[in-house]
């Protein structure tokens, strides 16, 4: 630590002590948690405008005041990218918003994204000391979004980072790839991201609807990476358009694979090939990335009047809420467990219910029925009950004998999981993969069995949240940088 760092550390310690002494702990804990302003449900199902409108400056400062600035902040330990949460929150309390954003950017390449879509209630906020007091945790996610959005509203300042002349490649521009790219660029590496699609952002663009994560937010985060010197190449498939051997021949000293898990899973039940039955991947990609239904876009998409969405995760919620916006008069979530077991965020379930979505829990489809033209017109569902816990600790659903219903539907969206994209593993025979098709890595540094090739996100996990994928990217960047630095000593 140099003298400037020491001065900043002393200054920060001083003003944070002043903040602690300015208001008592009792007064802090008496402040109610801020509520996120939202669009009216009847209006928002008619458009793609962002539902959560963001908190005001006054709300942000008051909510930041709730933070106890714990000496051993467990919230940081609950964050997969280890953001200095008390640091950025206390800067908000002081109205030092640019400094708050700087603290966020030190460890997170996508704070405006994470503030919107990360499951804070299961991560950082789940560790908040307020929960021990039987009170609501500090709204860390809302404050992260506030600080990041304030920084987005300002013109970007060109950043200069001393370059070391070492080239590294990234396959995929989703959260893992962008996180890795940001960390490596800040270390001075020459980073090039190769994206198979025609837009940068991966699942952030094709998988998450605008009403939850506007594209402009993702684009601004990408511009910040470009400002660091990261280069992006679209319409280029690593493993097909360009091989690993060609990347090595071009002088890339390390490769990070973040190609995601883009292959949908189906249930293997009769009728899945009927017209009107599709995966959530296909449906959301058509609508989100390809503009289906928008003026000037010719991308076809089915507009069902009665839509059934199979599954209970965030992708299922995104799909059913999209179906409502695409004209479905009746939208039903069919989930084989109870609502308490749903992996979707509580906020997403709440928003779906407000928007008129029906929930058929403890039911499982067993067959889709078609009409004379081969279009789905009904589904047969088996009533379920919860039995003994499965390997994940959740109680396994078991059929209730003889309890089968038939429901009319004209569109079915299957959202029961995804499988890893096999293209890169198949193009590198020496790469070790699991039985599930995921790339096997050293969990300490994310390096694969192939020297110099690292991987993270869904291609390793099989399915992950944005923030977990970003954590993989950060870990891989640290591992690759350490290895390359040792090689150059």
C-alpha cells in the first residue's frame, strides 16, 4: 500500500466513524426499509418498460443510513464477487455517489445489471445483521442499482491502463465473459471477446426481458468495458468460425470459455413436437433479441391466448410475463412442487401474480394434445404431492394416483433447465468434460485440463445466476493472470 492509499484509508476510517456517531444504532434500526417504486401492473403488461423504477436520491441516502457498517461485514462474504458493500453504501450516505460507483466498479464489471437481476435476498442481503434482529435487511441491491445508474447518467471518462502487451481471448459475452474481460483489462491485458450472436451481452440480451433488464443498461456496461480497451467481435463462433489452434497461432496466450448453456431441455413426454410447444430459450430469444412482435421486425412468434409455462425458475417467470405482454389472455405457470420450493425470486413471483399470472403448483404435464392441424390445443396434467427430500434437500414430488386433469392451451413454453453448449468441448478432444457435458475445471483458478484454457459460468455449472457466473469470471481472471505473470518472470 502506497502513501496515497494510506491517506485514503485514514480518511475513509475517519468519515465512517463520524457517520456512525452521527446517528445511534437504535435510530438506524427504526428506519423502515425502502420500497421500490414500480409501474402499475395494468399498464406494464401493455409494454416492455422497466417495472422497477429505481429509488430516489432521498430514498437512497435514507436507506444507506440504515447500514450498521459492521466491523466484520457478512454481506461481503455473501457476495460472489466480494464487493465492498459497506464501503459503497456509506459513500451513498455521504452523497459521494461517484465514489460509491468507483467502489462498485473495483470488483464488479456489471453493477447496474447486478443491482437489477441478482438474487440479493439469497446472497448479500441474506447475511445482513438486521435479520438477526428480525428486521428487513438493508436493500443492498436497490442501492447498488442507484449508485450504478447515477454513474451511467454521466459522460464516461476515458480510462488509461498501462498495457502489458499480452493478448487473451474470451469465448462468449455473457456475464462470466464480461466479468473476466473487465478484470483482465484492468490488469493491463489486451482482451478480445468473441460472441457467436449479432449482439454483445449473451444471456443478458437474449434471456432477460427489457421489463426486467433494459438493453440500454447492458449496452452502457459494455461501453464501459470498451472504454477500458476491451475489443468485441460479433458473429464469430469459437470452435467453428475460429478454432483454439487459430487463436493460439494469432498470439493469444490464454483463453476463457464462457459459452453458456444454450441447449434447452425437454421432458420427453408425448406431444412435445406439436406446433406451439417450444423452449423458453427459443421464445425469449425470438422476443428479446430478434424483436418478434415489434414494428419493423419480421421474426415470427406464436401469440397464444392461453399460455402454459412449465417450470418455476426465473426464466419461467420471464417467459410467462413476456407471454402476457405478447397478448396471452390467460397465462399459467405449471410447477410440480409447491410455491415455497420455487427457485424463482420472490419479487418475480410477486410481479407475475400482480400481472394476472395463474399458478398451478403441485401439477406436472404428462402429455400435450394436438388438433387436426398438429397444433397444441390441450395438455394433460398430473396432480402431485410432496414426498421425501431429494438430493438438493427439496421434497420430491410424487404423483397422486388417478388425479389427472385436461386443460385447454394453445401455447406451451417449457422452462425446465438447459444443457451446456457442446461446441467448444467437442472441438477440443483433450478437454475433460463431465457426464453432463460441462467443462471440468480446477475450482481454485478455473483452469481446465488444457493448459491455458479456463472456463466459467454455465459451461462449467450447467446453469447459474448472473452473479455466480461473474464470480467465476473474476476467479478465472485472477488464476490466468497469476499463471501468465509467473511465465513472464
